[in-house]
C-alpha cells in the first residue's frame, strides 16, 4: 500500500464533468488527481447536446473549443427534430432543434452543438493530458475517512490499494455515485419514471434523411415506436424505445437488427449493431451537495430525464461554480463558509432543470394521444406544444443565483422563461456576451473575466482607482455593449465573479 499526501483535490469520475473540474482547478494552480473505474473514455453514446454555456466554460479554461465544435454535427444537418411514421416515411410534423445558427453569435461566442459524448470525451481527456494530468483509469474508489483538514481515500488499481490524502474530494462519479453513498447523502424524487432500451448502431441512412435532415426522429408507427437519435456524422445512431420495468436484454444482434429495420422505410440498408443497453429515467436531486470536505458534482448530485439535454451541461456548470470557491478557500483568500454557498446556488438550478426536463418528457404524450385521431389540427398543435423541449435557450443561459443586491425575484418556470434569454446585470446572472476589442484582437466580454479573482468592469466615465477594467481604456467597445446590451450608464461599474456571474453592480447615474 502506498500513500500520496500532497494533493489539493481528488476527483472521482472522469467524464466531462470530472475532467472540467480537474482542468479548472489545475488552471487555478492546484494539485489534482482524477480517477475512474472505467478502462477508458466513454465509448457508448450518452449525452449529445453541448449547450452554449458549457462551451463558454471550456473557452474560459483555455480548451480548444473551435476544435471541439468542428467535431460536432453541422447545424444544417442537426437543426431539426421530426415526427415520422418511420424513418423515410411520412413526416407528421417538424420543429427547429435549439438555436445553433450564426445569428446566436450576438448572444454567445459559442452556440450550441450536437456533439456526442463518446466523441467529445476522448478529446477532453487529451486536453487534460496536455495540461500534465493523466486520468487514472481502472482505479476504483473504495472508501474515505474525513479528518479535520483532509479526506483520506482508499482506492484500488490492479489489485493494489493506495491511500490518497487530499484537502477536498469531489464525487463526479455519476448517477450511482459511490462517493454519495459513502457520504450518506440520499436522493429525493422519483427513481422510475420510465424504462428504455437503446440500440447503438451504424448505418448509412442518408437516403432516408436527405429530404428531412435532423438530429431526432420520433417514430409514430402503430408497431415499433421510440426515437432515432443521430450521434454524429459517422453514420452512428441510437434507437431508443420504451420497455417494461425490469427489462433484461436477451435478444441476439440479429433480433436487434430486425428491430431497427422495422422503423425504417427502406429495410435494405446495411446495419451493424455496436452495443445495447437498458436504463431507467429518473428525476432525482441529492438532499445536500456538501458533506464536510466532500462535494457532489454532476450526475452524482442530480439526475434528469434526457428531454432537454441538461444533465452533462448542468454538471459542468456545477464544477464551474465550485472550483473558484475551492481555490479561494485553499489559498486563504476566503473562509470555509464560501463553500457553503455551492449547495444553495446550484441545487435550485438543478430543481428548475429537473422540472423542465420532466415536463418536456410527459408533454410528449400529447403527440401520441393525438395520433390516429381524425383531427390533424390536433396533431399539429400537439407537436407545436413541444417547442420548449427543443428550445431551452432561456433556461440554459438565463439561470440566476440568488445573491445579495438582486432587485427582482427569480421568475417561476414558464414557456417564456425556458425559451427566451434577456441579457441582465442583475446580481447572480451570467455576464452578458458582447464583442469587444483588446490589443487589436476581437474578444468576447466573457474573456475579460479572470478564473481566480473577481473582475471589476467600469464604464468610460466611472471614477476608478485603477484596480479594474475600464471601457475605452483597457478595451474598446465598438458596438456599445456597455450601453446597448448591459443598459448601464457611463459612470456605472459591475463586479463579476470568476465563474462569469455578476456579483454586484453600482448603477450610479443609471441610464
């Protein structure tokens, strides 16, 4: 048995959430180890929606976001969701799939993309490796003992146990989190909303999608139903269909192939079954995110239905919220109470995301109830009612933490709140994006924000002491971001946290 005692943070779980936490903490100057019980990165399709806010986080870290986005599906191919009898059959209705076009560059430097996790994750592993941190795969986290100034974990690799002493432990180890279980933290909410079987396969289906390209195809045939999901440009697909609770996979590849062919109008295409699995849709949130020096992040803290693609994205933003707070406490620039804000800031966001995801999932029943009825207008209306399922930009970008200084209550969820984003400097809101110029380079306003310290941004006539960034002095504002987007007077200033959320504002003259 060996002992490692000079680690700031041990991260259990090396999916995109754990890797994001590791990159953030490393960039902030901390010693980090990241372990994972798997043999390597994700191979099977899982998450596939990377929203704008998640890309913004990775951009702040210094990840090559342009490269990541180049691996995603072209928005022209992934820009629609369709309801069809079969793939290549009658199209019953269609909706735009999220907002991915260049018009979004006025609101975010990195619009949403359909980028499958099994394509994304190995690239993130490589990014982490380039920073000098290797994911320790095939390493099982076993147990822990919390002490006054550390967490002592026992892990196992190739049958050899190791004791790792870290100041803090992050449980990024997914829905069945061992860290959560060991901490005695329970999950609240329904744990069996619906069971599904998934078939991951490759097939060239371009002849069936040429007239109606898209990322999701909801199958409305009287026989096999379910959903076909495009997982990239390499002819990778997932067929997902509901099954009874307790379903156990027992079919042969030939039988799974027959299932796939049954939902295609042209059953002559070549199909290769890659893998199959079953899973249960839940909506659960941990009763607390912190236990002493242990924190839950991502799916370990919350499980959402996939309807909206909020799981991975919420997890990355959990890490973003927590990392700078850990940095401040580890470097003695803040006391331990700052870490107590992680739970009350992030858990309400999870609750709102869970609510929206559950409502999306069950709203889909309206479509299937309308099928077979003579009233086609009823079907059209039922499909139109699914817009919030596939357009959640307001929820993705407009979430706000309840901070001192806020002047308006957080609005309850509604279709308008879910879909529409209004830039705001209200404390707790993400700093609105705008295109600026610094040293003759075009930058986003988000690029002004330091990873480790609060950033004060002042208007062009504000009285400043020099410890800030001032419009017209430290950067140029050719499009009047300060006045037109932020709506701030020339003598106003705002303070922005390292996670790019507004901490406070001084409106002074108030425009």
